[in-house]
C-alpha cells in the first residue's frame, strides 16, 4: 500500500511510532501513516451538495461485500492472537530500531519489556 490513511477526526493526534508499537497498523514505515481527518463528515457534505456524488456513493455501496466474521471457522483464534502486541509474535522489521530503544529485562525463558 502506498500509505495507511487514518480516517477519523482524532487521526491528527496519533503518533505513528506509538501506533505501530501497539499494533494499530501492520508493519510499515511510520512515514506511510497519514491522517485524513473526518472523511465521513466530508463525504456526507459532498453527498448532500451534489446529486452526482450521491449517485457515486450509491454505486460504491452496491459493490461492498460483507464478510460475516462469526461464520469464519478460525476467526476467534485469529482475533485473540491479533490482540497481543504484534511484535511479540511476528517480525516487524520497521519497528526493530524502535524496539531496540525500549529497555528489556530477562525472565526465565523470555525477554520482557516494561
């Protein structure tokens, strides 16, 4: 993906590095994360002001495909695994330089971070 847009009015307040560390985004360079702002509000205003944009929104809505996650056999397992900090299980190469700065201590059989 060229960038990871964050569509939300609070998007401007997200620190991309912190968001990566806690797993808000898949592993990517932090500079690829960009705030879009209140895209829903902007889209609603466009649809209210323009019949053409309203029709465009209808056409896009018809192409949406719903994925019912509760019907997926391994959804619950995948969901629970994804709740952990991502770099605890999977390699996140774009975070390596950040994670090396976080102090660590050793417990038998594992390395812990505060």
